[in-house]
């Protein structure tokens, strides 16, 4: 079952405890980001007082005792898109309360994580994120099978990664 619009939004609004994502791509091609990405590549930086609807949602959920987190699996050197994502999104989202971690595989083997992006809600509902090779999203698909491998992958990804702010201190962006 593909999830769009209200069905997709309901995954977040109906979560009881948490939403968590595994990100595996060096680029995500999002039409709504094209202009901002071009400005970033031209040298513009995100203002420190940046805010967004996503950040408002994170604060709202945190206020209700719910959490949102992710681990992004990557390799250096960072792609232009990852540097953009760090600057325009991650640093602000962390400030809003999202638990963002980085798993850098530059000097090590993959510890056993899939190369499939997914969101997981309350360790029970998994949404597979499908992308073209250029990072353009194809669709979101509700996983109909057992969520336990995804729960295990989440635990592994979190245990093998470091907080975003620590990653930036160590390696820059």
C-alpha cells in the first residue's frame, strides 16, 4: 500500500511514542529544495534563526513526550547535498529536538544495515522509502511484514552512530 498525503501525515500524527528514520543516500532530489540548494551551492548559508513546520512539529511532539530521530549512513567526502542538508536542516532540527545521528562508513564496513531508507513508527509500523538512483522519491510503501528486523536495524544503527553535533565537531560539514 502506497502512502501519500493525509495517509502519510497520519503516520506521524498517530504515533504514540516515536518516529525514526534510516537514511542511506548521499543525495535526495526534492523539487521544493532546488532553489535553496542552488543558493547554498552559490555560498549562501542558512540563517541561525531558521524555523520550519517540521521544527514546529518536532517541538509539539516532544512537548507530548514523543520523539523523532534518524541515523544517516554516509561516507566522506560529503556530497554537496549532504553539506546542504547539514547546514539547512540538521543543525536546526537538532535544536528543535530531533535526535539526529551519523554513521560514517568511510573507514569501516557496514555493520549489517540495509541500503533501504525507511521510517518506523512505534517500533511496529514500517514505511519503506523508494528512490530513483538520482535521489528522487518514487513512493512510500507500508511494509506488510514483520517489523522486528527493522527494530533490530534501528538498534544497530543507533549503537554504531554518533550524535550529529559530535560528528560536525569531529569532521566538519
